[in-house]
């Protein structure tokens, strides 16, 4: 992982403000736990509502968490009135997910002016085991707001 | 779209049984409305819980719905004791989603013995407008169960 | 397919100028045959040099041709001193390619200010058969040059 | 990177036999230099024929080399009469490639019975610099041959 210097020294606070308003993330129960320049990780206690009909973790939960960590690792490197939207998300589902807790992390690969690349991992943990459920790559486009036009105050 | 002949003449019933137990789909509120050989479509009334912090449709909702329709278009062509798991999901986010209702569909591209390919579209509709939010491609692997081992009875 | 109006009325000439200097395309022998707003198609006579060790079309040829058509369908919609570079390329290999001639086409899905999306198909033809070898999606970023800085005069 | 034990103790020889007949790889000039269980790396001296019209490395060369290394890292773990074909290839183009030599490597992420996942990196080197041009993920499907049906003797 590269050494990144955040543009905004208060990047942690900025990321937390974004997280607070992320409705779908809050709806499924995922929480970001660790925030560093160019990196975030988080977790989700798995319940029945996160599964598909065969009892495995739903691929949509995996993709959602992937999109979230890949976006927020990038947010750590943005300026105060910037945002990102996902351009491309690729999820490789390596193993079916069965377990108690989902853990996910993401690292920025390239911080550009207009486009960022990040990658991520989604794991499922139970007492004695840790399974790599998916590897993910994401491309995101930077949005530049003014103080007024920024939808996240 | 190709003409597909379902292996199981009762494919609609089989798909409905799978859908009933798809917990995460039910949790977010997406419903499959139309089921044909090699094709499904469905919809979701958009609420605040489906959005991200800037007020757009959350990319995780788009990816989840994409995974669901791409999987269930394939289910229409499976045998009674078969299932599929997602191998790869690629989502291209063409436009930000703002609107009242999400509509998604998927078509099977290739029905193999072990691997199926499908593609899908996710739209957001409001009164006077329809926006193509994402195009998706999915690769899925076939699981072969026996009557006993089939997790979906 | 949408109706696109080219920014540059001499888009065909502009695309042909770009094609002339595309060394790797010329090296493998692929030729663009049809150019319309938001669309190109082309072909390649298959020779042993395009195959892998099992006698199938090499996946790299498929990906190369995919990248070319997905890029040039976008070039038809660019201004005189613009260019694009590939951001993401996703290739789904539906069927092994065996045949005499490769045929590929691409259509623009979204023409943005900074980012374009296009999709494509790669077919292999022989006397009596036509096989869909791959479906492709591409994301490309726009480069803005001046008359002087434009590397393609 | 995981520790992999090759099924075939003569995996290096087996991989070299496959490489010898890989026509398109030989046509473009890429050479595999290092072969370990679950890993390969190789290089390509860059010439004008590998470039596009703006003077950058052609995205098709990047994708071709990506497909090759991601396939051959998997070959190191196959049995004597097995092969793989690419199912999905995703290339994220991080930086434009300008330099003297392309260097690429790939690592196996998951060795399944029917499906393998691998990932790779493509770099471009010049005297004083090394640029990460692309990160790649690939899904491949296993082919099982008999001694007689194996196309690579």
C-alpha cells in the first residue's frame, strides 16, 4: 500500500459526516471501524436478512459492502467539498459466505484528479475460521462542489 | 434475445419458491414481476433507506438488484435440483439514480453446463422520465443437488 | 441504440486518422469497416498467429479487438482535439472461438463530459456458423488537447 | 500469497510446453521468465508495434499480457491433462504506459475444482521509473482432457 497524504487534515471527521448520512449502509447495518489515509475497514454482524435462499451470504450484501469500503477509502483523500460516485464495480466471488461476521476493507490504488481506483476484500468470520468471500475493484469519478452546492453539509 | 426452452416446465413455480426464501431481496423490498424463459424483470419502490448521503440511489442497491435479476433469469433455465452462485458481477454505473421507482431486468446470454452468463439493466423511473442507471454482466456457476441435499425445498 | 449527433461533422475522417496511427491494431491486422455516430464495426482474418496453444482464438486478441471497437465507437462522438484512454475493460468470454474471421462491433451507451461508456460484441464466423465469442463493456476517460498538444495531427 | 502445492511435480515443464504453442503470445513477443506454484511473471521489450496512435502502450497489449499471466499462474496448479479457458477478464487501467519494457505478474487467488481465480499486475519500466499500468482480475474454467483428447501433447 502506498503512503497517502490527505488533502484535508480533518479527513476522519469528513468521512464520518458522509457515513452518518449513508442511509442504505445504515439500513443493512454495516459500520466503518478504521479510517486511515487511503484505507478503511468495517464490519457487519450477519443476520438472516443478509442471506439468500440457500443460506449463504447474499451476493448483494457483498457487493454493497464492497462499494461502500471502496468509496470511503477514496473519501479519506478528497477535499472538503468533493465527493465521488461509482463508475465501475467488479466483484469476484471467490467463496460462498457462511459465518457470523462480515469484515471488509479497501485500499486506494490510484488517486487521480478526476478518477480514483480502489480495491477491496470481503471476508466472513466465524469462531475458528476466516473465509475470503470476494475481491473487488472499483473506479470512481470525482464530483467538485462549492460550499453551497455540496449536498453533504 | 435467444429463444430458450426451460428444462423444467414448472420453472415459474420453481423460481417463485427460490424468491420466497431470498431474505436480503425481501429485506430491501425488491419484487420480481415478470418471469419468462431466460428472462426476469422486477421493481422496487424507492425510499430514503435506499439512498446514499448525496440523495442518489445507493450503488449497493443497484448492484444487489443486478445480482438478483441476473441470477433469477438463469434460474428459469435450471433443473429442479440445481442452483447457481455468482462468480463475477460487473456493474457499469451510467447515470446517478434519482426517482420514485427502480425497474430492473435481465436476459440470459449463454446457458452452459457449468457456467451461465447473463446481463441486466437497472432503470430509475419518475413521472416523466426514465434513466438508465446501470448495465450489468454476471457469470454464475451451476450447483447440482440431489432431492435431499437441495437447500431449497 | 440511441441516436447520436457527432460534435465533429467530419467524424469519419477524424476516426480514420486515429486508426491510421494505431500501431498494435495494424500489427494484428484488424480493420474498422463501418463507422456511424456512436458505432463502429470491423473484422480480422484469423491466422495461426491469433490462436493460443489449444487452437482457439487467443483471449488477448478478443480483448484487443474489444478495446479497439469500444474506443473507436466513442471517437465518432468526440471533438477535433479530444482523445480517450481506457479506464476499465470487462470481457465475458461466452464461447471458445474457432473459425475463419473475427467480426466485432461496439455501440456507445453513454456520452458524458469526462467519461464515456460503450459496449461491444466479438463474433467468430466460418462458412455456416457465427459464434458469439465475447461481450464487452468499457469505460473511457476523455482527454482534452489543444491544436498544438494533440498527439494525433 | 498463499502456499500452493502443484498437483503435477513437473509443472514447470508442463507450463513451458503450453507456452511454446501459444502463438499470439509469441507473435507479440511476451516471454514468461519466472514460474512458481500459483505464480508467473514475464516481460516484453516495447516496440512501436505495441503502441496506439497517441504513443502510449496499447490497451490491447496490456489486456493480452494480463490474460496470459493470469492463465499461466493457474496452469502451474493443473494436472497433466487439464487446461483452462478464460471466463472473465477485468482490466483497470491505472496509468498510461510509456517506457521501454513491460513487466507483468500474476498470482492465483483461488484454486477450485471447476473455476480458478487469479489476479495480476502490468508495469512499464524505463531507466529510472516503474509505472503500474494496470491491475487485472481473471476467472478461468478448467477443461478436463484424456491423454488422447488433450490438444497440447
